């Protein structure tokens, strides 16, 4: 996509995510790679009311070039861009994934159990990254420690972050993560049948997410 199309796509997805209750108020942020840098949502902006001309333009190093000041979560986004090949990053405060990030018994190595094949195919294994203040550069080394093997994570007591090849694919993945988190919480205490290791290995080999 050219830059104008990327801007329009960020606005389109931001509005959709907001209207479906996947992030509230001025929470959540989106970024996407363009030919000569990145486009990101501005700080303190509501994803439901974005203006394509006011989105933040950044160069390859993250320096603000034009538009409104960018999201304070740039260190989080750039930790993914610097650690793996990806074209977009989406961070939300969606209810069920954020709830999992707050529960003390969530597995820090594998927060989302393999309850459906789609979470394995589109998201993969999701670690929990220790808490840092939103916007702090302290998140970068924590993400650097997991990003080679994981395109998604839960930020402890904060919410989900997902990277992907395109913005569309990244949104689909974070939606799948939220749905799997919802299923995981709804079925807590019930005799859940998770996918077997053989099934997970087969999905990983077939769809080559990692």
C-alpha cells in the first residue's frame, strides 16, 4: 500500500476496533510501516475518531516528522519492528486479554491456551511481559527477549500487543487473541479439552507462523 492507503486503513481499522468495544476512550495504538518510515496513531487519540491527515509520520529511527505527536508507546512498537520482520503493530486494552494479563495464575510462558486451532494459526504462543509504566523505554529489552520467537505478547496488567505482516493480518490476529482469551476465561474451572501437542505441532508446521 502507498502511504495514503496506509493512513486510510489505520483510520478504518481504528474506527472498527473502537466501535466494537475492543479498546475504549483514548486507549490503544496502531502503527504501520511505509516505504520511508512509519505511520502511527497520535498520543491521547481515540481510535474511533482518527483523521488520516493528522496521523503521526515517523522516519526509520522513530523521529517525528509530521502530523500530531505520536503515541507514547513508540518504544513498544519499535521493539517489534527492530526484533522481527513485520509491517504493523497493534496494541489494545481489550477486555478479556487485559483480564488475563492481570490474573496472577496466568502462565507467563504461554498465556493463551491452545483452545482453538485459530489462536495457534494466527497468534501462536503468547508470553506475558513483566509490567513497565506505559510509554517507558524499559519495555524494549523485555520485548527484545521474546520477539524473535513471538509475534504477540500480553503486557502484565496492561493488555495485548500483536505484530504482523500487514495491518489487516495484525488486526485479525489481535481479534483472535481476544476471542481466545474470552474463551479461556469463560471455561475456567470447566473440563476443557485443549488441542494436543501433536495438533499444535501440525498447525505450526502447516501454517508456519513462527
